[in-house]
């Protein structure tokens, strides 16, 4: 196969180029989501009146949390029935709502700790996702193991709502360390899975949907890695 300049490409070259272009779009959308979340969290977190309103109004806070869960479930479960525009809008809405809930960390941790955790997460995430993209080894077993661990973490988190002391002391430290390992594994596994998903897309509409779903998946890995690192290394306000 040759292009207009007369250069020849094998089918493998074409697949590699298309895969690279697809993953670039996934990372772009994921980055937009992370930046939107960070911007909204920063604006609200640095406004004393807004942050106090959110922290004092538990009903509002839980409405936002429930809306976030609903959006993730909608995008993940109904992506094939959505247009790319709808899926993109829902992803941006989810990112914005996450910024609202994340704003409370500015009342808990110092700004320097938040910045340090973010840059540490970005560097670690970059290495993990690069490994997932480049490795030839099947990371399916890693993904399955991490998913089981994730369900265990979810169950522990639900119990901690009723028994807050469960997240204190050594138990909280172990929870964060386990979470860090789980989301590190999921980052590599999800990257490999998304790469395959892009290759299986049959047309541009399918690729567009896969781009948003992939961006959401990596976005969730990123923000959870960030929260685990912040819990482990962040300096709390006095």
C-alpha cells in the first residue's frame, strides 16, 4: 500500500497508525475531563462560601454523588445506543460533577499536597498506561484480579459509611495501599483493553463511542489513583 508521496506501508503499519490515532483521541478526551474536574474543584475549593455550602448541605452532596454514579452507569451501559455527541456531553457533565465533589479536598488537604499528588499521579499514570499500550503480554488475568479487589474495596467503602472508624488508623492506610495497587493494575489493563476495543470498532461512529468510553475508563483510573496517593501522602490542614 502506498500513499501520495509514493511511500509504501504494510497492513501492520496502517493498523499501528490507526491504533495510535485512536489512543491519542482517547487521551485527549481523558485529559479534557481531568482538567475540567480540576478547574471546577479549584474554583469551588478556593471559595470559602461555596465550599462551606457544599459541606454543610449533605443532601446536595449526595444528590451530586448519585448523579455521578448514574452518569457512569448510563455511559458504560448505554454507550452503543448513544450518539457520539450525547456520550461526549455526558462525559463532560460527569467530569464537571466530579469537580464539585472533589472540591472538598481543598478543605481537608493543603494546596501543596494536592499539587504534589496530582503530578505524582500524572507521572505514574503515564508510565502505567504506556506499559499497557506497548506490552505484548495479555493483562487479562491482572485485570480480573484487580476487579475482584475493586469489588472488595467498594464493599468496604459502603460499610465505612455506617462505621466511619473503619477508615481510620492502620485500616485506612491498608485500604489506600491496596487501592493504589488495584488502580495501578487497572490502568495498565484498561489501556490494553481500550487499544483492542479501538481496533474492533467497525466504523467512525463506533470509534467515536469507543473513544468516549475509553476516556471515561482511564479518567476513572486516574482520579482514583490520585485519591489514593493523596490519602497516603497528603498533608491535612490543621
